[in-house]
């Protein structure tokens, strides 16, 4: 039982990181129509940055925030590359994001090498219902919950958030009332970078991160995002937590090498089910 | 006011506006008629800055708002949010004056715009354009698919705003009777060109215009 609770909390923490990646994907997709394959890169960049900053003696807190801001900047630059040119179709933009991801490999290897790097998190642990739980897991869950609350408030309550939703809801009408939809798209990319960055700094103390960790992150994040047809962040959150727990349980009970297959399998099932229903992703974007 | 000279707009190889010249003076209400595909919406969207002219000039004095064709609302947002966003340019976010003008919108304010009827959505689009506090209003097909009573009411509001606030209006209409009632002057656009213009009273006597737009005798 205590092993189960340990796996559960570990899984939820992993799921939270996936959820943050997925929410970045969903934010960018809703506003720009672009599936951003560089989303995992933002997390990797932030993770590598924190590990370096902490290594240089920069205190906790400052290092993490700085790393998240670097990721937001990476998001903005990715957005500029992918959508900065007028009349780029979402499909072409997607290809550019793939290219950005590969280019980032080169930059990351030059700056940080190709070996996994970790960062110290909260080292302590607490006992919950007889299970020893790393405090870092609880931190990840708490920060993710707070981030999602802020996201909901931002999109639901602020004028800027509503303008972003307007771009997602009817881009033509948004332009009619004078909203610069390309600028809003860049803002969405920066926000996506920020969310990916938060995932990165949270997960690095749990699982060492290297330049190619983005593949695992993007596959999982994408799997969670397609739960919500790439447009519904709440459903994506549920999907992400489910994925995190399923994978951790699979690993915990001895199927450790099959984590990516779990994600891919779940994603395949979701896609088949959704294709069977009438509402495919394409119809919803028209 | 609106001043358009020698305007050419094309979609790729297809020319949608071919050397169009048109003007609307300050405080004037002018109608723009024309069959489907004539280029009316293209002109409206160019005036709103959504399309870039290939050549020619467009001058607009004051703030222009467009009520686009086809009930363009934000379906995922509430009526109140739709209206508030209409004030994006004017930084006017309080829709109470729109509610005064269109009391139904006040009742619908909490509903999602996506679940409203077509006529209600058109009212939202109308209110959204007013939130921009425009000096010039371009209306692309006010009456399309609306109940006659609602059309008449919205038309009345337009005339009222024109009288009291000096609002300049370019009214794109398929319903020429309505257009001629509201406006003193009109342009007729056909196949990307202006083929007739003048006082509505004169145009109504022009057998071609009367035949095509007022259901007159076919000659
Ligand atoms: N986005 C577009 N891409 C290519 N061609 C277009 C586009 N929009 C309009 N057209 C073409 O330009 C011409 C003018 O279209 P426009 O929408 O301006 O006509 P309209 O007068 O508003 O017609 P309606 O009365 O049906 O609304 C048409 O031949 C149309 O096929
Ligand atoms: Mg039209």
C-alpha cells in the first residue's frame, strides 16, 4: 500500500510536468493553429539553465525564475521563426518548429555537452500514510496546481486573456476589431515557452535532463493534449495526470522500459476514438 | 469620411476591385449595391485594413469600424465579453451604452455568443462595432437573414446615430429598398467596377438599377 502511494504521488508529479507541456501546446495551438513540436525543447532549455545557474552558485528561486524566463524567450523566438513571416500556413509553421527543435540540439550540445544533467531540488522527504514521499514531488504538484489556477484566471478574467481566446475563437473577427493576431500568436508562443520552462525546472531534480529529453516530453505532452483535441486544457490536464500515473505504475511494477510505449499506445487509442466521433481536430479549427 | 481612389485589390490572379473610386462625406449615409461576387465585401475589408490594395489610395478620417459579413462573433465568449472586446481600439470596455441602445443584449449578456440565434448574433456584432466608438461605420449586409422587424430596428438605430452623432455610414445591402430608404446616395458595383452612382432617387428611376435591385419590370 505504501509503495502504491509512493508511485501514485511520483506519477502525479510526472503527470504535472506533462500537463504543463500539454497546456503550452494547447495554448499555442488554440491561438495560432500551430502544433509546436519545439515545446519539449523549452523544458530542456530551462532545465539545463537551472542546473548551470545553481552550479554557478546562484541561489534557488532566482535560478529557477531566470531559467523559466529564458524558456519564455525561447518560446518567443520560436514563434517569430515559425509565424513571423506573413501568410505562413500552420503546417509550414509546424515544420519550422521541428527545425527549431533540431537546431536547439546543436546549441544545447555546444553549451552543455551531451550528458544528462541534474539539479538539486528539495532534498527532504515526508511520510504520508506510511509512504516516504520526496518533498520535490509535492512541490511539483503544488506549483503546477498554482500555475493552472493562474492560467484559468488569466484566460477567464483578464482582457488580454479574453483577447487571446478571441483569436482562437474567430481570428477573422479578431482582426476586424483591431486585434493584431500575429502579435497575439507570439504572446501565445512566449506563454508556451513559460509553461514548458516551468515543467523543465520542476522535473530536472527528479529526472536528469539532456538535450534529447524533449522527445519523451513532447510525446507525452502531445498524447495528453490530444485527449482534449488540442483545444481543451482541462481535459489535457486530466489526460496528463492519467499518463503520468500509468507510466510510473508501469515502471514501478516492473515494466520500466516501456514508458514511452504506454504514452504512444494511449495516444493511439485516443486518436482512434476521436476519429470515430464526428469532432476531428480539423473541423474544430475551421 | 471615406475617400477611395482608383482602388485595385486582387486575390492572386483574380481582380476583385478594378479601379474603384468612391467617397462618403462626413455625416453622410451612402449605400453600396451589387450582385453576389461583385466585390462589395472585398471593398469593406480593404477599408477596414484587412486586405492590402494592389494600387490606388484609401483615405479614412476618424476611426472606422466594420460590421463584417455573416455574424462574426466570438462563439466561445459571453455576449458581455464580445462587446468589451469591441472596444479594443477605443479602450472603451463598459458596454452599458450599447445595452441602452439594444436592451435585448443586456438580457443576453451572460450567454455564450455561440449559442445565440443568427439575429441575436448580428445584434452582438452590431453592438461590438459601436463599442469601437466609430466615426465611420461600414456595414456589410445588415439585413441578410434577419427578420424584417429586427432589420428595421437596427436600421432605425443607424439613422438615429447618424442624426445625433453625425456617424458616417457606408451601407452594403442586397435589399435596395432598405438602402434607398436610409441613404441619399448610392453606388452600384458589378464585376469589380462601379457601374452606376448618384442620388438614390435618380438611381431608382434608372431602369437597369430598378430592374436588378428593386424588382422592377424586366426590359
Ligand atoms: N479570400 C478570397 N480568395 C479568393 N477569391 C476571393 C476571396 N474572397 C472573395 N473572392 C472573390 O472575389 C470576388 C468578390 O468577392 P466579394 O466577397 O467581395 O463579393 P461580394 O460582392 O461581397 O458578394 P456577396 O454579395 O456574395 O457577399 C468574388 O469573385 C470572389 O470569388
Ligand atoms: Mg459580401
